[in-house]
C-alpha cells in the first residue's frame, strides 16, 4: 500500500503493532521504530534545524516558481480544448 495513494505508513505501523502482540521480533522492530521517530521529532524541533528546513523549502519553492515562469513564458498556456484546433 505504500506506493498507492492513501494511508500506507499508517497501515504498516498498525500491522506491526498487531504482529507485536504475537511475535517478539515485531515488538523489537516496533520499539526501534518508536525510538527513531521520537529522535527524529526531537531533532526536527531544534531551532537551527527548523530555520535550515524553512530556508531550504523557500529556496525550493523559488526554484520551482522560476522554472514554471520560464516554461509559461516560453510555451504559454494552452487549454486542453484548444489543442486540436
């Protein structure tokens, strides 16, 4: 379900939690995953990391906007019902 639209990760983690009630290896995997998610959350809340992520996001949006503007300037906007005529 991961490559399909929808709650892929949610289903995977719910399945691991369900398997964790039966298998010890699933309990270990689920515990490792919880520790990793907690650590990633803690690191993401660091002010320096947040500022860097915001700056990278802003730079990415700027590059995408420039690319879209360049494309539209070169080719213009052609509506689907005007293509064949």
